């Protein structure tokens, strides 16, 4: 699909953007980050500088059932996905008080992605 220009503004098809995002995430680790006061997030670790972390394609993990701890969540995911509250992904988030970063297995990443978006 081609780009189109309207009133001097060039628009790009959404499929092209998703492709670029997927390419830019290659090589980034998928992690769970626990912060001091903002909660728990899962996403691709773009950058870390001390306690400051930038995640891409990040979801806030508001509450979960079926994992005893973040450690289990990072290794296995949850076994009661319908009872979890995981918010929608945001393209990028900067977390300024990261106190724990856990690498996530592919199985747990797929499990987290399978949890329906929680919103009101």
C-alpha cells in the first residue's frame, strides 16, 4: 500500500508502522519491571540508566491471579488469564524508579500477550 498526502501531510499505512516497530524491537529483551510507586510493567527493554528504564510495547500488569510472584510470572506466565487485569500496550514508557527487572521466557511472554486487555 502506498503513502498518501493530504493537505501537504504524508500519511503512512498502519501496516508499515507495525512492521517498523517489529523490526526495531529485534534484539531487545522482553522483561517485567517492578517500580517503586508506578506498579509493574511488561515490555521490551530499550534502555536502562540506573533506576531509569525505557520500555517499548509495554503493558501495565495491574493485578494477576495464577502466579505466586513476579518470578513465577516471568518464567511461566499466569494460569488464570481471565482473572488478570493487564492494561493495553503503550508504544513507549519511561519508568524513573525501577527496582526490579526480570527477564521473561518466551512461554511467559506469549502467555502475557494472551491476556485480554483490561479497560473500563
